[in-house]
C-alpha cells in the first residue's frame, strides 16, 4: 500500500514514519526544500525521542521517501493525508489556508480514486470545504474522478508520540462512504490485528472529537489550578486533594496536576478554536471561556510570587529558570509558560539565567539574547537570588542541594510543578514556594 503525507511538521512526520514502520510505502511532502533535503539525510527538524532513528531506518528499508512534489507523491497512492498547520487567527479561529491550498493542489493532479484524509486539527465543516475545493479543480479540468474526504484526527502527546501512534488508546475515523471506510480499514489493519480500538463515525463528529478531547484535558488542568489557589487560602495541600479525587474511577488521576498552566501547540489553540466555533453557531461556551482565562492568569502566577517576594523590585536580582519547553521531552515552546514568566521578570528589572536540556536554541530563536543561556542547570544558579522550576525534566528531580547552595546568593526556590517535597527543601536550608501547598516556615 502506498500513501502520501503532506506536511512534515510534528504530526505529519510522526504519522508518516510510523506508517512506514508498519510496512506501508510512505512519501512525505513539504514545500520547504531545505527541510526535505535535511530529512533525506536523516536530520529531523523536531525533537521527539526515537523518531530520528526510525526515519533513518525506514529510508534505508525503502519504506519512507521525501519530496517537494504533491503531484509525484499521490501518483500511485491510495490515501493522502493533509497534515499541515492550522495556526490560530487573531479571533481564535483555525486558519485553514494551508489545508485548502493542499486540497487545491490535490484537485489539480488527481487522476484516480483517492481518499483524502484531514489529519490536521480542523474545525467542524472543514472536510466539506476540502471536498468543495477539490471538486472545483476537477470541474475546471472537466474531468470526473471519484474521491472521498475523511477525518482522522491525531491524539499524539509530544515526547511520547511514537508510542501513542503505534499503540493508540483509540483511532477515530470519520467517513461518509463505504469505499473510504474500506480503504481506511486496510490502512489501519496492523492496528486492528493488535486489538487497538478503531471508532468509525460521521465526519462532523470526528472533527469535533479532537477539539472536545483537548478541551476536556485543558479544563481539568485549569480546574486543578483553581483548586490549588483555594488550597493556599484554606491551608490545604493540592497534592493530597489530587490523590483523594483521582482515586475515584469516575475521575481518574490523569491531568490533575497543579502547575504554571498549559502550553504547547494543541491545548491553547484548540480551546480558542472551539470557543470560536461555538460563537459561529450562536453558542457561548462559558466553561471554556473560563478555562482559557484561568490558564492565562496561571502562567503569570509563579512570576507574581517572585515579584511579591522581592517587594516588586527585581533590579539587581538574578533569577535562575530551570526548564523552558512547555513540557518535558520536547523542545516545543509554543505558548510555553516560561515565555510569560521570563517577560514578567524582565519587566521588573531582573537578570534572568536559563537552562533547558533541549529547548535553548528554540528559546533563543523566539526571544533572542534578553536572557543568559547557561550550560547546565547549576550554571544557571551562579549568584542567583532565586531559582524557578518551570518544566519538570527528570534531571531536575533530585538536585544536589549542597551544590545549589554553593552557587546561589540567596537560597530561595519557586517550584512551578510541585516536584520537590517542602519538608526536604526546609531541611536543606531553602525557602520554598510551590503551587497549592503550605509554605513551611
């Protein structure tokens, strides 16, 4: 079986490489010639554990190819995935320009029955727009070639994407014809044999499922962050509350961690897009508006604790930050809370020293040299008046307290992910502030 993947960003590259791993012949397409040339050499543009070696291996096996030509990629393909970006517009809606541009080019070169799959995260109704664009091109060409449009949203977690793709919780596929369902069953046959659940549904439901899933997870995060703020006021411990409610099987313990707010390429964008879609259909999504507002405020919370601690004057203060990416095991800084925290600290006159295992180049690309980039987490502590833990990388979890104290000017730690024990921090001589837990004096 031959398929095409248009877009070699996070979703497209993982999808194409993992399908190649199952024995399918995959051609990945991107308009960026430089990126394609790098991919042909086995160099990938993103950080995802295990992906680079898988790309190299499947190229060597002859299962994975890269090109800049959509026409070439769909020539003998049974399926073409659209996996390009859908960045948010100013009003929060998903920008479908790139999706529809790809649809237009598919329509220009289509010469046999093809299943066109929307893999990009797109609002309800996008499949119909893609279908209309392709049909318009076929009409202009005065040809009558059958095709189907399918919705197959992705549910990949950055840092664990390969495992998520090859061993999925569920595969959601929206179809409107028996022919397209048959092709998609063939494509996902390896997953069916391994008993991974595949759920076929109508296209609108599949499109909405992706947004609903991310909105639910974002809601849990914002809810726990509000619970944490209540905990601080009443003297409760949010980690205990989390364990108490998470043991209820109706609730479960996933996404119940208080912290500095969610970021990344999905949650912020998808929450805003679902709010916008609801408004288009004259519905005010009150819960999600609150989720979005709470998250924006939570990103400021840790920095505000620091600012209050130093009496609103950070001039001549050196602040160390451990972690820049929005979560561990990725270099993705899209909507990262670290960006908000750095901005607020700089505005108050602080000198900011940062370290992240993989996101340093990405941070420099985004904000330049307004901070000092350090060679290690301990290098970032040189003469620091405080340390902020922003991303819970494993290598930060058991620090050398003696080494920290030998480097820091003032022994103060602000833990934005609650990864340290307050009693242990106190025993080691640190003033310690976390999210939703009592400070031990």
